[in-house]
């Protein structure tokens, strides 16, 4: 990223859109607002922002569809806004490829912090050396991952999760640890972690039904085993 980070906000409630845009601009973001999904879809086909903030329940082209459109082309962070607060609804939103979500009504300060955290995690790590762990080769500067020489295309959150696990290989990492250290949340829904781990497994495991590298530690969380583990299934 160079210059002011660009945020595309898609929100059909014009009052909410105006307030959110005002707060994001106060954080020195270049904010582009769309109030309907169809217009946003056309704009996103021609150029992608640094962060997409999208209401899930849009008329016409939904937030889920916009998220899927972006995910087919890029790993840019997506923050989904939703008026539906149930765990099932949030999981559905995450399954479309969103990196984070906020349930309406939300505090504008929290939205600022969530967007800031998503952008921060796209910056190169303090440790920029390429490293290898098991079959995985990780380039922190370019935020790219290869498995046995084949590039694995990850979203920003999936990449952050894999690197976090790799740097703590062999340790049992709890969901609360992951929410705090990867998401930057002091509290949150563990279902968020579960969804992202499942998506990560689908990309790095030979058979996600029987994980070899990213193991479940029952009652605790997960353990990353770089050399692979073909013992009892999850």
C-alpha cells in the first residue's frame, strides 16, 4: 500500500454510510461509498481497495455476493456488517470469505479499530526472512505461501493464522489466544476461529477431513505439526 489506504464502503442505509465514512476519513482513509450492491459490484470489477467494508443485507447484489466476487480475485481484507447477530448468521458471513464482522448496532470506535487491525496485518512482518516449516515455505514480505513447491492462495486472515501457528509449532494454542493475538480482540466469538481454521485446512491439508498439520486439541484449541501427523482423526 502507498499513500492513504483506500476503503470501499458498501451500505444502503445512507445515514449509517455517512457516519461510518466520516469516522473512517477521520483516520485518514480514502473512503469511497456505494449505497447499492450492483454499483459496488461494477466498481470492484475494475479496481480493488485496500479494505472492503460491506453490509451483508444489501438489496439486489448482496454483501455475500460482493465478498465472493472479491475473494475470486484477491485476498484483500473484508469486514462484513450485519444486523443479524446469531452465531449461525455470523458463521454464514465468514464462510463467504469475510475476514471479520461487526454486528449492528456497533460503536464507531470499534469499527475504526477493526479496520486498522485488518490493514496492519497486511504490512510486512518485523521478521522478513523467508522461512520453511514442514512442507510449507513462507515469504513474510510478499505474504505468500507454498506447499511442496505449489503456491497456496490464502486470504489475509488465513495467512495470519498459518504464520501464527507456524511460529508456535508444537504448542497447543487456544481459541482465546488466537482471537487476542491474530484478530486483536480482547473478547469475541470462538466460532470465528473455528470457521477460519476450517477454511485454512481446506487449503493446506491433503484431506481436510483428516488433518495432518493443523490438529485439534480437544478442550484446548489447536496444535500445528509441521512434519505431519497421521494418527487419530478429528
